[in-house]
C-alpha cells in the first residue's frame, strides 16, 4: 500500500513537471506553465519578447517549483561570464577594502558579481589565482600586482579576458589606475623636513613591491632637494602592523646620535604598528618620533595619536578601474588603453606636531 502511494505521488509530480527529490529544470517550468522551452528562455532573458500573461505564467511556475537558473551553465554556453575578479595584494589592508567597495558599486549597477582574491604579496599565489580565473572565464580581472606581470596579462587578453591594473602604472599597453606614489613620498618627507627633522627613517617593504619602491623614491627626492642625508631605510618583510612594531624596536635600538627623529611609513598599517611600539616603550609621538603614514585609512584619524597620512582617493580608484574594465570587456575596436594617475594629498594630524628643541 505504501509503495503504491509513493508511485501515485511520483506520477502526480511528473504531471506537474518535476520528479520528486530532483532539481527543477527549465523543461519542468515549461511543462508547468504550458509553454515551450523557448518561451521560458525568452521570459528569463528577453522578457520584452513575451506577452505579459505568458510571462506571468512562467514566473508563477518558477515560484511554485523553486526553479533556480544555472547561471554558470548559461554563461559557459554563451562563452561570456558576468563576473569580475579583483586580485589584491593584501585583503587585510583596509585600503583594498575601500577600493573594492568602489569596484562593487559599479559592478552591481551593471549586473555583475565580483570575486575578491588575496595574493598576500606572493607572486606564486597571484599566478595561481590568475590561472583559476582564466579557467573560470571571468569577464575581466582587476589586478594589483606583486611585480610587473606583462606576460601574464598578455596571456589573459589573448584568451579574451581584459585586465586593468590597479594601484600600479602598467605602461601604455594596458589600462591602469594609480596614484602618483613618488609624489606622495615627496609630500610626506617634505612635511617632515619642514618640521625641522633631518634624520628621517623610511619604514616599508619588501622593496620588491613597486608601491614601496616609488614611495621611497619620493622620500629621497625630498631629502635631495634640501641637501639632507637620504632616509635611513628600515625594510620590512610585509606591509602590516606587526612589521611596524618590529621596525619600532629596531629604530629605538639605534645609537642616539644616529637615531631618526621622524619616520615615513609606506602604509598606515606599518605606521600604526610603529606608533603602538613607541607608546609601549614609553616614547612620545611626536616628541621623540614624528610619524607619517600612507593611504589615510579610517583608523589613521582614530588612532590614540591621530596619524598624519598621505591620502589616496581609494573609492574613486575602484570605481574608475571597474568602469575601464567593463568598457574594455565590450571589445570596442576603438577602445584606447588609458593610464589614469590620481594626485595624493597630505592629511596633517597630531603624529607630526612641532619638533621639540634638542
């Protein structure tokens, strides 16, 4: 009796267009709505081609069956994805979170999703992600590279995947959005020099990362312009708070006669770590050490001693990069690669107060 009941129920479900326990398909929706498979497809993809009553029947069938379109399969058939990817240097850095918000705003408005991938400042990990994204046939890639990835970008583009480089100048053959980091480093150190500092440290690295090198180059331009010694370079293995603390220990360990009275850090996370270490060791900021960061993340102003920082238009970087990527993804034969450079701005706060007399 129980077996017969199950058979009867299965027959009823087949008449409704779906087998018990199965995942409803477009064929099931068509059977339930009493229309052709092509009509269901048009109702989903070209609703303007389907009459109102018919479209309503299709939508009612979709709701009743709990049908969910297999977007991946549809995109595979069409050879075109509606997904963008953003490969960042460090997903733990609020700078990249703010840039990603700008990307997401533009993508969402254009019906796209965004994958966020964290290379963690590793070239090998970056390559691995790019391989996966190529296999997934994403519509386009936004990339903050560890090194100059010209060959890798060329390979993606040969397979129809456009790339926009973010926070790094990639040359005339690619679209890119960046901030003038050399100018940013010059602004930071000029500010310290104007405060009376002659012994200045640069905290940042690894120097294999282009952004760190450019900011150091700007710092050296500033010292050279007034004839003071080059900054003392305290290279770090990463751009994070822990490395900033370690740099603080190294700095305090220098002989007093050579110890810098100011530090320019390659990003705000390093600067915040350095600030924490100075406070832990009973040193005054800015009395014993003036500190300038870079990025002007939200935490910079909220620090115990508010942090002077070089500000980047993070949100605008993300929006502009996404707009360039989508424009290139349209494969317009008249598309011209653009290299857009934004100007940084110095935000002066308590961490670089008046330099005390010595």
